[in-house]
């Protein structure tokens, strides 16, 4: 009975498989009789190639700086009593920008003047004693030891007076530094300290620049490529979709091994209205090549080879695209030379 059940299952399985094979065969025969699908041509954008010259460029970042600009700081330490200017204020040369509390310096000057008065009295007294003792020593009225003691006291008093006078002169100079004035006419671009804050030597209080003197864009480039950039060569400044043509003003060589050279570009005004310290894209011209000019988007590059997509002659009203191996001579922006 058990063997009979197994036999029935096998027979049913064989029938199912045979039926499935028959269905697949029928489906293939039906598909074979269908006409092939219609090839739909894909629209592509094309451009005509041309023979010409192309300036090969490299892209860098440049920093905007004023031709005449300075960060104004104090020469002495002290608390700020006033900062008189704000961003955008125009100032004239010599105009007061900030004032530092001068009370500690004035107190030191008063103390030094009193010390100088006492030191001068002591000096004059010891000078008279020394001159008297010198006469006595020349006439053998006092010993050499006594004369040398008198001479040493005189020289010490003289040195003390000179030291105090030098300290007074330095203090009076410091007093003049409590009034910080504009070194040139210009516009305040940054207010970096407020009254009550401590001013320190070398720490900026204000930033000042003169827009009418123009602006510079500094571009750091490898020293090996610096020789390729010449004064007067074309440069293109970019900011997003904006473009501005310029030229190289000067090339500053690297100051040491492993350092970068600097390419300087001069402009009459801030490029794209950007502030000093901002960065802009800069395309510098390396060389000029001559060849077939095509759009960059027509190029296909891999590790070792370069191809360009070319449209073959039309057949039946349709064109075909093929990839042709080419030699890339150079590129500039959205255009390449082959």
C-alpha cells in the first residue's frame, strides 16, 4: 500500500513537470513570433569642434588684502578709556582712534621727577667733593685710596642720574602712546576692542584700510610652478557663477626650501564686493596650447587614457556615438584642447 502511494506521487510530479515544460516552450514560441521592440533614439547635446589656441589654467584660492591697510594696536599695556570709531567710519591721518588710561604713567613720571631732583642734588654735591679731592690728591694732600673712593661716588651719582633721566624719557614716550591715532586716512573695517578692555602690544584694537589705494589678491603656489607665472599674464577670479578678469602683478619667490611662492594680483577695488581677508577662486594661466577645442563634458577620462565622444555620420536619419581615444593637451574651465 505504501509503495503504491509513492508511485502515484512520482507519476503526478512527472505530469506537472512535463506540463510546465510544455508551457515554457509555448511561451518562447509566442515571443519569437513577436516583432522586435522599436529602438528609441536618445537625444544628446552636441557641439562643433574647432581648431584654436587655449590658455591652460590651474585653479587656486586667493586671499583679498588691501594695498594700504593696518591692524591698529597699542605700543603699551593699559586699560582702554575710549575707542572712538566703528566699522565703516572714515578717518583722517592723525585722528584719535583710541585712548588708554594714562594715570599709572603720569604717577610714574611724577615719582621719577622727584627722584631725579634728589639724584641731581646728590650728583652736584659729589661732583664738588670729587673736584676738591682731585686737587688735594694732585698736591699729595690725600691718599690715592681716598681719591678713588671720591671718584667712585661721583661716577655712581652720575650714572644714577642718567638712568633716572632715561627712565623719565621712556615714561614720557609711553604717555604719548596712550593716544592712539590713525597712521593714514582710510576706513575702519573692524572694531576689535571695547572701552574697559586691556590693550596689549601687538593685539589689534581696530582694523583700518584705504579703499582708494586698491586691493591685492595673494595666491600661494608651489615653487616649482612659480616660474610659469609671469607678470602681466592673465588671471581669472571666480566667486560662484561670477567672473572677473585680471592679470598677475608680481610673483614673490619662496623664502626657503619647501615653502610656497606667492602670486600677487592688483585690483582697483574689492573683487565681488568681498571684504578683506575673504577668499576667492583664481585661475592662473600656465601656458598656451594649440589644438582641437571641445567642451569638457564631451571628455571621458580614466586612469591611463582619455576619450572623447564623437557623433558618427548619420544613417537612416539617426546618428551614433562612439568613444575615440585622444591626447589631452590642456584644459581651461569648461573647455579642453586635444
